[in-house]
């Protein structure tokens, strides 16, 4: 159990790069995400694992469940070694007061 905690902690602290691809029918809420994880991280992600991602430039900001939700999917055939595929969901924000129906769909 302690080993698992150490692996998760290393994954949490490791910088990662993420690319987004439009997901058919996903609108502006869901994307195919490609996560490039530091090769020094031993933790291997499995299909169904959930990651939370923040794009805040402030290093001290804690990642919460209000940030991007990424569910790991089966590997895509064209991924390089060390890359992980996921479905990335944009965090929902309440629409501004007085927003039209069309604007509400965009948030």
C-alpha cells in the first residue's frame, strides 16, 4: 500500500504535457486528450483511471475536482511510448447572469 502511495505521489508531482483533439459530438466540453508523462514516473495508468488536470500557471494552486477530468481510455494505435489517451472533460461553470440559451450551452 505504501509503495502505491509513493507511485501516486510521484505522478502527482511530475510535470506532464497534454494535447487535445476534438471529439466528435463533444462540443466544447469533451476532447480526446493525449498525456505525455515523464518517463521517470513508474506509475502506469490503466483504462478507467481518473486524473484531474489544472492549467493554472500558479504552481501552488491545488488541483480539485472543479478542474479538468480525464478518464484514461484504451491506448490509441498511433500513440508513442509514454503517451496515455483519455477523454478530457472541461469543467462546468455556471452561466453569467442574463445569458441567452445559446450562451448557456457554451459554458
